[in-house]
């Protein structure tokens, strides 16, 4: 005779959930995310290649941070030179104006 509405809804729900799980897994594989079990742990253990890549990226990160630190120091020196030179120039002009007024 056919399935009643309740059984059809249950079958459709199971099909939708299963399809969603398959699409989710496919997207994770496609985009390079690690597969996880139901407890959130990786299905495949870490490979030596991944560990080496992380080590190289960590070294590069440290080098870039050091370079950024030196760039900040250089920028601070340039800012100091620019601001100090402007102040000194203004001070020298005012001193010359004051000397000129005293001479008159």
C-alpha cells in the first residue's frame, strides 16, 4: 500500500542528514581540512611532512617577527629625526629673530 507519512518523513530525514554528512566530508577533503572522528580527533595521524612544514613556517615566522622589530626601530628613528629637526629648526629661527630684535 505504501508508506504512511511518518515513515516517509523519517526516511527523508535520514537521507537529508546522510547527504549533508557526505557533502560536509567532501568539502573538508576538497579544501584540505583534516578528517576527524566523532570525538574531534584526527582520523589520520600527523605525518612527518606536516610536522616539517610547521617547523619551517615557525622559523619563517620568527625571522619575519625579527625583521618587523628592526623595521619598527628604524621607523622610530626616522620619526625622531623628522620631529626633532622641525623643532630644532623652529627654535633656531626664533633664536635668530630674538638676536635680531636685540640688535635693533
